[in-house]
């Protein structure tokens, strides 16, 4: 088992989005690829390197115990005007940044070098129907990172800190639970906390890169000695499951 405080990048700029009705997946994903290839090329010209992970969530093949968390995610995103994943898949862009300076550089690349309303970004604006943007900072990562491959399964669980718990105590309790999980799982879990209140999604979420969704299920049971607030924090969360597409 490996434990890393933070990761080799500090921030993750996340974008949930969904295609408009009538836009087929091949067209939509082709535009996304062109957009991020352009961003990475322009960043490289400025002497910077940006990594991007793209996943698609369809909530299929879930164990019965995860169904309530999946329904909570559908309701969460519906408040941002997303259709249910069963109607049209939900996409998630994870732009990895090593500093807040890189965040400013990303804005410069998209706005000034590529153009908001031209090229692939302009095309994407015509093809999506809903979106929400959020900025998170990595807190710790447990497990074996491995390689992020096309088709790899991924789960996101969003949740908030119980009001009665202090932040340090909350993060420490999560760390203890995830360390136990990593002893029996083949994947990796990373805890993220929303940065500076930037975004409208819940304050915390975790990414679980796994070989099966049963491994996500194994994150939920409470550990001996946990406080009452901690025993239910993940079970009250919102879960999105899917796979990497690039």
C-alpha cells in the first residue's frame, strides 16, 4: 500500500458537462479531443505542461447497495440542469494543475490564444446542454496509482463534512478508513477538497480508480471506533460511476 499526501499535482479543475439532444457521442468526443489537444499544445508553447483526464459516466452495472448513492448523484446534477445519465451520458473533464499560476495560464490559453467562441471551444459551446465548473485541491492519495488506461473504471463520491466535526479530525478519520480499504483493494483513492469555495458541487469528493465497482462498495462500511457522524458520511454521498475515455 502506498500513501501520498497530496499528489504530484496540487489542483484539479473539474468540468461536468452533457451533450445537447441530437449530438451523437462520436461528434461530441471528437470536439473534446480537439479542444484539449489544442489547450495542451498552447500550454506547451508557454513552457507549461497540463494533463487532462476525460471520463464518461453512465451509472451502469452497479451493485444494488450503490443504487441510492447513484440516485443522489442524478438529483444533484439535475439541480444543474443535467438530464439523467440513463438519457444521455455525463462527461467529466479533470484538468490537472500544479499551481494556481497554472490556473491563470489555463484561462489565458482558452480565452486569448484559442478563443472562447472560435475553434474547438466555440464548437463545444454549440454541442453541450449543461455544465458546472469546480476547483479542488488534493489532500491525500492511497493505493497504487498505476496507469490511467482507456476503459479503466472510475467512481466519484461527493459528500460534505458533518458540521459537528473539525476539518482536521474529518480528514484524519477519512484517511484511517481509506488506509484500511487500500489493504484489500487493487485501486487508488484520492481525497479532494473544494478550493476557496470555487464551485457549486459538494465540498469534498473522492476519486476511486478500481477494477470493479465492488471495490467502491467496500469503501462504505463504517470502521470500529468511528464517530456516529463518520459512519454515514459516505453512505449519504452522491456517486457517479463510469470509465476513462482518454
